[in-house]
């Protein structure tokens, strides 16, 4: 057996010190690159806000308020609107919230004019930020990359393929993505947040069209100069703020689940939960979603039928919020596996099936 000499602790201490110094340096860089947040003002009252209308097909579920202006309520289709007795808003079986339009009873017209103006101001602010920390990064294809806080600028389309993209930072960090053309999340693509990053602090400023592919999972505030198109099964944790239209097809859209840096509040997570992975069965990859009521030490592991730990997906402290973790078991055999979430006293386990 190899014995450690008396000098080994000193060498180990020096090595650890060097690692910590590098980590502190990288943390300092990340913090220095975090821009100021974009002030949404009254546009932040809406989960979907458009100038030319919003349409829905399929089983769509929206949590938060919807607003349209200058188009009238006729520009809201597929929702089965029921006008409130006050005449100031409508409700819908598809929406947990209120729906406003420019032709509803006072004060709704003024409310909508202000919100649309604030949306355009926010877009101009995000587009006008100068001195980006990252320009034309990865030639616009950020698939498989991890993006730290900062101001990013592209003169091209930006693509996230099925491998997804990870946004890493703390609850106080800010991301602004300036995209001169289109933003495309391919079928099954996921935006994953780690380290406590908040959906409400991520701003996608897109001059072209945003397209979310089938079963894609988007996170952040989308400030789009043209259309936002969500195809079948796509989800959004954030806001869809479009200067033209928003198109939905069997989608789930929820407003940000935490308080952003400007203090605009939305509903906090009320419980710990572990969702069934989707898709399931799957090949080659799937995603696992869970929610944390409070900040906690989190462990998310995958086990085989023998109870052996075969993959650790999360092991660390996380802030309260909703998380999506990709699982792409390249070297695993077909079969049944289990994934287990443990955070404090909350423990939950579910089954997943890999079919190759």
C-alpha cells in the first residue's frame, strides 16, 4: 500500500488552494459579466402579450394573464372566451388567469396600451445593450453548451438542437441573448437551469421568429419582434411577449415561478414534487422535471433493477424553483431503471424505460 509522506498534506493543501483560487477567479468573471435586468414594467403582468393576436389548438394550458392590443378580442382564437360581467376581461377553461383585450371596458384599453408600450421599451432596451461579453458564440449553434451569466450577441439564427442547452448561474445573475435573426429550439430540445438560475432573469431578445419544436422545453422571457410559434407539446416556463402573434398547439405555458431581480412577483412553488420523465419509454434521451419549495441539498440518481447507483444527475445545493434535467444514457442497455429525488425529508422515486 502506498504511504503518504509527511509532505503530502502540504502538497494537497497547496493543490486545493490553487483549485479554489481558480474557482474564485471564474466566479468573479461570471459576476462581472452579469448585466442589469431588463425592466418589463407592466408587460411583466402578462405571461402572453401580443399586438396581433394569440391562437390555440389542442389541449393547451396557460397559467398567468394574456393580453392583446391594438388588435381586439377577435384576435384571440381557440380559447372559448367568456366575458366577465364587468366587461374588463374574459376567462377561459384553458387559462388560469385573466384575458385582456384593447376593446374591453375601461380601464382595460389603457392597461393594454401601457403594457404594449412597456413591451416595446423592454425590447429596445435588450436590443440596445452594448459591449457583449460573447459575440457569435459557437456560430449560433449552442447545442450541448453551458452558458454563464452575461450579454450574448448573434447576427445569425440561434439553434438549440435535441441535445439542449444549459444556463448556469445564481439566483441573482442575468442573461441577455441578442439574436438578430431567428431562434429555433428543435424537437425535444430543452433549456435547463442549474445553480439556482431564475427563469425571470433570462431574456431572449429575438428580431426574427421564435419557433419551439415538438416537446421542446423553453425557459426565460422571450421578447420577440415578430412571431412566437409553439408546436405540438412544447412548454414554456417564462413569458411570450411578441410584437406580432403567438401561436399555440397543445402547449403548457407558466409564468416565472420565482421573484425576479426587479421584484416583480409571481406564484412561488408550493411543494416539492418529482414528475414522470418525458418521453417514457425513451430512446436515446429523456428529461426529468422536479420542483423545490425551498432551497435545499438535492440528490437525483438513477438506479438499475439490482438497486445499483448507475448515474448521478444532480448532487448539490439548489434554490427554490422548477428544474429540468436531461438524461442521455449512451452506454446503457435497454431495460427498466428508476430515478430517485432526495431533498431533506422529501424522497420520491419513479420508473423509466429505455428502449434501444
